[in-house]
C-alpha cells in the first residue's frame, strides 16, 4: 500500500499538493515505519558508543597508545561527516534505497574486518568505513520521513525517531559492557556486523523507495555545489552550524575520554562505567525532552543562549574539580552531567534555527549541518588525548567547546536576522 501511495503521489502533482503518502498510512503502518527507521538511526550511536568500555582493552590488546585508540573514534566521526555530505545529495538524485543498502553493506564488511584488525592503523581505517556506512542509514532515514510526511505529522514521527537517537547512546555502552563480560573487544564488532546484517534484510524487505523519479533532483554536481555555496554565504546559518558543532565537540570530548578517566583514573570497572555513562545520557535526553516544554514559553534563541551560558559555567566547574580533585568522583560526575544537560538544550535549538533559514534546500542544509557537527567532533575526540588521558585535559576540551560555542553565538550570529522558527520544525528537532 505504501509503495502504491508513493508512486501515485509522485506521478500526480495535484495529489502531491493535497496529501503526502504518509498521510494515508494507518497507525499500524506508521508504527512499523517508526520501528524500521528507528533501527536505522540507532545503528549510528551504537557504532560510535558500543565499543567505548573496551577502549582500554584495545589499547592493551593492540599494544598502542590511548591517543591512537581515541583516533579510531575520530575515524568513525570523519566517515559520518564525509558520508553525510556525499550521500545526502546523492539520495536526492538516485533515490533512497540504493544508497541505504550500499551503506549498510559497507558497514557490515567494515565491522567484520574490524574483528580481525591486526593493528591500530587498520582498525582506524575500518572505523572510517563504518562511519560512511552509518551515515547512509542516518541520512536516508531522515529523508524518508521528509518524503512521506509534512507539518505536524512530520514533527510527530521525527520526534519519536529523536527519542530513539537519544536512547541508543544510553544503551550502547551498557550493551558493550555486557558483551565484554563474556567476550573480548573483537566480539563487539562481530555484534555490530550481525546488527548490520539484520538491518539490511529489514530495509530490503520493509522499506520501499519513497522518492519517485518525478521528484528527484537534477543538475548533478553543479546544482549541489550551488546549494552549498548559498548556505556558506549565509553568516547566520554558518554561525549556528558552528555553534552546533562546538557543542558537539564538547560532547565527543566526553565520549572519547570518559572511559579512560572513569576506568583508569577513578577505578570503575567496565560495567560500572556503562552505568555512569548511561546516567549522563539520561540527563542529555531528558534535557532534550524538557526543551519541548520550554519552547512553549521561550524562543529557541533564548533557550540556546541560556544553555550555552549554563554549559560554559558547568564546564569551568568541571575544570576546577578535575584540577583540585575536590569532592572526588561525585563532583566530577555532577559537573559532567550538568554540561551534558546544557548540551541537550543547545544541540536541538541551534539546528532548528539554522534549518528554518533554508527550507528550499533542507536536504543539503541538513547534510552540511551533520557534516560540521561530526567533523568538529572528530577533531575534539583525540584532542584531549594529546595531553594525556586524565580528567584535566578532558575537562579543558569540554569547557573550551562550550565556551567557544557561546562566543560564536554572541559575536558571529546576528540576532536580528534569526527571525522565527516554524513550530513544527522546532518540535521535530527536539
């Protein structure tokens, strides 16, 4: 039925103006779609975070340094960044299924090869391929929602997918810790390969093409470059993208450094680390959901500025506690979780403000936004490791990311040009 609706809407412009294919779907069909797309979106956070408890074990097993192991996380983020820039526009030209299935196949192959990686250089290269693969899943899942729904329906479906995006990082380290209780770090990558294989079967059988030929973009590389040029010439858009990227940098500095800090410096085992990491992720996703209530009283820019101020203050407290050791693990975790909660408010609002400026090139804008976020995150992930794997370097990079985001917001983004945000878009991105 969904395939017939897609084809009908694609051939008949009058029908397309009246309704989108998703509008005629039953509740059961929508639930099935959310499950499929949610699984596709979840593979990104699972690929990034599931191996985090094993970072110290990988360091010992491959006889390498902590910084080199952190660069494997950077490799995944680089793959995600490049993949979104390439696959987003490509899916607008050739359709959704081919890039999705090719990306999942790439992820499977890379995951299998990670199991047999003989050294850290090979593992890092394979993590780039993993990132490229999950970029396809992330971009296509978002594009499919845009193909099938608009307005309030888009907001409702996408908000459910964002909840999945928030829950996946909570579960990933815990799942990784559970796997490590009966296998080694290579078993984590074997599990990711199995997950990819399941998803490619589900996608092939349950997700039809949602972009008819009549709605695909034309103009090739030149049109894509023209869209990107228009985006980078918009000062407010670029500033907001940088704000989102710098806030993401603070988040990934925590993601890459926390396993070493909490396990080696504070003595937590792999299971305890999974619990502590999950608690921080709960704060992050809780803040994103609370943001929906805040939007009823405040504008996205007001919330964004307040979140960046709070995040910078919490980051400075984190640096102080890391340097002095005052309060031990309790104060370190408390200040970390405050930073994560602030990031949970900042990260949705910056993209909402940016995306509201370029609805005519939403796909390309989303690709550029995601690429910058993961690209800056890729730089921040190993940055703290260059100065050691203790709490102080991690805290400095986290605080620096939040402070830099606040400075860009105040000095680069012209507040008068922000205007208003479509309420449906604001809800969808939270």
